[in-house]
């Protein structure tokens, strides 16, 4: 009887220890495959700014634009003002008319996601 109990305890112990894992494989896979819906400056926002803002807010601002929006730091530092202006229907930026709601939503999501650069 003692032998059966010993075998049972050993089998349960092996089962218990084999089912636990301290592996970080799932974390590594998550790091290698970032969320495809995460918005970053380099992948998404830079092209929006370049196509819609830098005609006036270029490296040398023109048309009475008070600042440049040619770098990540410049855009990040003015993101609240940018969001307010692109969403303003009476005084929008760019002055030629509001950018699409998809692009405006993308800028907002970029801010909400933490203003990631790349």
C-alpha cells in the first residue's frame, strides 16, 4: 500500500511541476508582434503633418504660421493645439479645409496611445 501511495505522490508531483512554466515565450512573441493598431509618429502621423501642415508650418514657417511642425518633438509638444485646430469647423487647420475625420481620429488615437515615436 505504501508503494502505491509513493507512486501516486511522485506522479502528482511530476504532473504539477511539468504544468508550471517560468518561460517568457509569450512575452517575447508579444514584443516581436506589436499591436498593429498602435499609431506612431514615424508610421502614421509624420505623413499627415507633412501632407497637410508643412506647406505653412515647414522648417521655415510661411503664411504667418507661428511655428514649425517638421519634427517629432515639435508635433508632440503642440499635439493638443493641433487636435483643437484640425477639429475646429469654423477656423480649421489647414485653412483650406478640415482634414478627413479618419486622419483627425488617427491624431487623437496617437495622443491616447502615448505619442509613440516609432
